[in-house]
């Protein structure tokens, strides 16, 4: 490894990116905690935990404004971050493929280990899509936009079309698997927990083709994030408030139509059985989710660069500086709260408690992240990942510490 290959120094980091990452981490935590009520339990059991008015209001809020939006933002920022690495290595003349593939392979291993505790994790998918992102590093800016749109709005929905029309689910087998999975995570047997998380991944994500659909869409978002990096849209020297306000004028109407559609389906209790209509709604939702995500991101960016909300920096930035560590820490909380080796609260806590619990956990992460980053240059997992990538020991403590 050439000596010129080094990670970004603290002063080289774009603070806005860390703010956006920290913001994304909060929404991901809320959405995932909801998932433990809505998705981890059979529908009849989950319904018992969503009976009060507050439960139902929480469900509507999370469904409309949180689900898929913050993970999309996190995905765009991962693509941005991968783009930073690609551009720096290319500019320095460092062999890109071997370096970048090693970094993604380490992330893949981390994701596969993490998957044993929670089959819904995203790092393994991000690693695989990061490897594929290398194929686009010589593509023009216009080409990036085209490829991103094709993957997100056409390839992903096409795989969803194949799933709707050709995949036949074995309901009895899936039901039995859910029963065994719930028994496993309610047990105190860690090996059994790992076994059934991998089984769930295979049955729920891979066999029904969802993994391939999700990879196409994640790669499309990565490419959009890479495009933002290429055009320096978030850089302090080139940031344009007027441009971002124009973007908001475009995405806000789409986002509002998307929210109206989701609200109508929810409150009317509409059961959509026509496959073509389901596919049309699925495809439009890709536009709606991205539009609402971009509205969030542009709003945060404008507030940050116009210095109108300093809490963005003091609250979100420390969490975002060690976003990988904080994302993985979420799983530790899930295990502690819901698993049999912890408090075993799965099927006990109502949905209305998920948002307050998320805010408490996030507050603890803010406090810890502020303290840690005041002493250290990197988050703990980020530091280990960088050392494994660069093949050398990197200083962890800040040089100017007392």
C-alpha cells in the first residue's frame, strides 16, 4: 500500500455530511423500532400492540414521514462517501480497485456478522453495491443520473413485477419459519439466534427476490449520491441556496402527492389486489420516497449553511461522525430490549412507546458521541474499519488532547 493512501483528516471532512448522517441515524432508529412491532410479529399479535389512538397515530406518522425516507438518505450519503474515496484515490494515482474492493470486503464481513443478530441489517447490501459502484467511476455526470434513474425507477420495479407475477409464496412454510424465529430470539441461545436470522434472510429476502430488487435500488441511490459528490452540490465553496430552493419546488409537490396517496390508502383501509395497480403504486412510491427524502436533505442543508439552526451541528454532527458505530449500536439496544438474552420485551411494548424509546436512545448516542469525538479522531468501528482498509495502525486520540 502506498504511503499516500490515508483517510480524511478531521479538518477535511464536510461537516454538513456528518450533520445529515446524524439526522438519518435518528430516523433509521425510529423506523427499525417500529419494525420490531409491525414486522417481527405475526399480524394478529402485532395488531394487539397497536390498539390505542396513540399507537395508531404513531403508526401513521412513522409510515408517512419516517419509513424508507431516512434509510434512503443514509443510502445517498453512503454513495457520497464512497464517491469521496473513489475520487481521492483516483486523484492521487493510487490503484483504486484493490483498495476499494478491500474496503468493501471488510464491510461485507462486518455486515454478515451483524446479520446473525438481525436479519434486516443493511451493511452487507451496501458492501455489495459499493463493489458495483466501481463500474461507474468513469461514467460521465449525465451518465450517472441516467444510470441512477434506470436502476431505481425501472430495474427495481421490474424485479418487483417479476416477484408479483411469478413468485409463489409457501405461506405455511413461511408461517412456520416465523414461529421458529420468534422462539429463537425469545430464547437465551445465541447460536440459535444466529441460525434463524440467517434462515429469515434466505426465506424473506433472497428466495422471494427482494434482495435483488433492493440491491438495484440501493445501487441507484449510491449513484445519485456519487453524482452529488461529483457536482460538489454540498461543498461549502459551491453550495447554492437558490439552487436547493428550486429543487424543493420540484420535489415538494411530488412528495405531497405521495403523502396523500399513502394517507388515502391507510385511512380508507383499501385492499389493492390488482397486480398492475400495485406495481404502479410501487413505482410511484420510489419517486415519492426520494422526493420527500430530498426535501428533508435540502431543508437541513439550507438551515445549516444559513446558520439558522445551530442545534443541527451540536446535536446531529457528533452522531454522524461515527454513524457506522451508532448504527451498529442500535442492534445492541434491539437485543437488549427484545431478545430473550435481554429483557425479552418483544410482543409486550406497544407501538406508542417506540418513538419515545428512540428519542431516549438517540439522546444517549448524542451524549456519548460528543464525548468520544472530543477525545478521538474516529468512532471505534470506523477506526477499526480504516485500519483494516489501510493496513496500518492509525492514531485514534486527537493530537491536541491534554
